[in-house]
C-alpha cells in the first residue's frame, strides 16, 4: 500500500476505472490535499492525457492524473508503458501535447483495417495500385502506424501521438521495391504534398535507388515536400555491422531527416553517415500486428523513425503549427545528447530535454 496526496477535487469511481458519470459513489469525493491509500495501478479509460488509474485499498478507482506522482507510484504504473516511452518522458509530455490536429502521412505497406485502436482517414489515402486494398499483408506498415499514433484506448499503450491524424500511403505489398518500383516513393510523397492536412511524411523504408532517373525524381519530391513545409522523416537504414557509413535513400537526401536506432552490440546497428540526425531505441519494440489485435516485437530503424515521427507531431502541436522543416531538424538535434556507445559518440534524443521543451 502506498499513500499519496490528491492534487485536485476528485470523484471516486466504482466498478470500472472510467469517467462515466454514473460510475461513482454519488457525492463521495476527495478534496485537494487529501491522502489516499493506493493498492495497485492498472490501465483504464483514457481521460485527458492518461489511461493509468489507481485502485484504492477499498477497491474504488481514481484517475492517476489527479494524484501526486511519487517515486513509489511511478514504479507501480511504469510497467504499463514501454521502457523506451518512459525514457523519452512521453507519458509526462502528454500533459502538454498529444498531437491533436497534426497530420502524418505514413508511406509503408498499409494498415490493419480491423484494429479499432488504429484510427486513420478512410476518405483520403494513397494506393500504388487502385485495385489493391489498404490492408497490410506484411505487418511493417501496421507496426509503424501503431507506434506513431495508436489511440491507446484498448489497454495497450504504444502510440506516441494518440491524437494525431493518420493518412495511410500504401506503396508496397512486400518488404522490398525493385529499381523501377522505387518511383512509388515520389508518387506517395507527391500525394502527401497535395494534402494540406498532412504536416509530417514518415518513411520507415530505404534503398540504394540505383536508377538515376528514379533517384532524381524521389529527391525532387523530397525537396518539394520541404518547400511546402512538410517534415520528411526517414529511417536511415539497418546496417549488418557497426560503423557502416553506407547510404540509403530517401533518408540521405539533404532535405530529409534521417533517423537511426541507438546501437546495441551484435544486435542492432544503423548506417552511420552525415545524414543521421538523431537516434532513439529501436530494439525489440512492441506494436500492433497486421492480422489481429495482438502486439509483436520488431527491431530496426523503421521503429525508431516511427517513434520520432510521433514526437515530431507532439512538437508541431506544441509550436502551434508555426515551424519550418529546418527548425524541426534543429530542434531534434538540440533536444538530443551525445552518448558514448561502442567506443564512439552517438546523438540520442533525450527525454528530459524533450520534457523541458514542452513545459510552459
């Protein structure tokens, strides 16, 4: 049992951890300053910025957002948040921004159409082939979409920007594109450019782009997107060994923002070149499957890029939609720290710096 102090007047909820008016004990409530005795934490209805609730020793429920955040309480509820989310202070940042109104175009393999926690714009989307379905048959697109903007309403807390607006751009059914198929990068980016409601273009893909004409058209699309104030975030790519400075595109175009994973020896490496702007965790990240509502673990810069795309949405909302691509890139650098990993320095996005940026 942990004793904690109530921050604001607080109704007691019974039966379920939810806000419904009929789910309380009438006039019974706590005043600010009262002390409550907490038995455990659990996931309940999302209210304001948090889905975490506390169950009191008498079995009633109170919303965690109205209770002082003691260190002991953090140990209770942090197990409901992924470690990478806790490290980046995302639950604390939600008090200031959840990305409401920020549009994100997700260029990938589609999405799980039957997952109610993955809400997206069903009227506006890109399909590389109009005879195809938006349904994700590979899993990559669903996994990334979940990390960017899952609503976190069904007991699984994985979405960084749960109030953002997702726009699905399906440009592949499989895990690779041929040299000629790579023109779809340009087609999907141009579709996003023409949608004024899209602020961020997330591309958790990359390749060598061996065809010079295709490469030029994709770079032109990235440049045009940036000129139209779209933030183009791209995974830098997964290397097979440490210290590989090979380049993958679109991440290594000058106007794209390359995102990598914090390296883990013998498990995960990013390509390491001058286009790598910052890194976040990318190892064994849980998000939604494409064929049911369960979670699955995946690793790579794809996952890292999706996480940063969600963070960019939180930042844009915090800035009141007044920004440029260059400003966002600089912010990601400024909100990072240098860490010594595997014998060299890496730029890693820092949770405390992020949180301090969002605080009034």
